[in-house]
C-alpha cells in the first residue's frame, strides 16, 4: 500500500484476521490502538502489542510511530487505524496477514462503505475471498 501523509485507514478491528504491518520505506506510519471492550466499544485498559517482536504497552488510544523497517503485529479484536505522519512524506506499507473476508471480518468503529455499487458487465479475472461462492 502507499499511504499519503494524513491518509487514514479508519479505526477497525478484525474478528479472525491477524496481520503484520511493515513500514517498507518513505515517511513514518502512525498507528492508533485500542483494546476491544464488550459491545464493540473501546476499552480503557492499556494495549499490549509487539513491534519487531518486542512487547510494548501503549495507553488506550495511544499511537505508535513506525519508522522505515519497523513492523507491528496486530492481533484479532485489536482496534487500529493508521495514517502517514504529517511532514514526513508518503509511506510504502507492506501487510502480511491471513486471508480476509471483507464482508464478514472487518468491524469499523464508525460504519463505512466498503465497495461502491457496480453493475458488472464482465466476469472477474481474479476473485475476492467473499466472491468464490458466487462464481464457483
């Protein structure tokens, strides 16, 4: 992914997907974190998260700024949002994760639309995980 300065991926968590986010180069990537609390709200408890394999404790809603080469492991049920740090340039971001079913695994804190409505006039060349049952 290429993330521009202040270009935000909204606050969300995954029910089953686990992911590692890696700053591959360019500017700094900022990640804000909250633990999940019952009824899908933010917890007031500190967040335990690993960056480059090292356990870090972050206050609820706190940020981790990732420089080039740094990575973070985001486990299930961990609210997170990320964006490029202002004044540092665009960021090349890599993600290593389990397969994600966008229709069932993402829980955004504030509802957002995932895909615009499209009238398909061609069969797809590549399928999303959620589309296999429709086409196969």
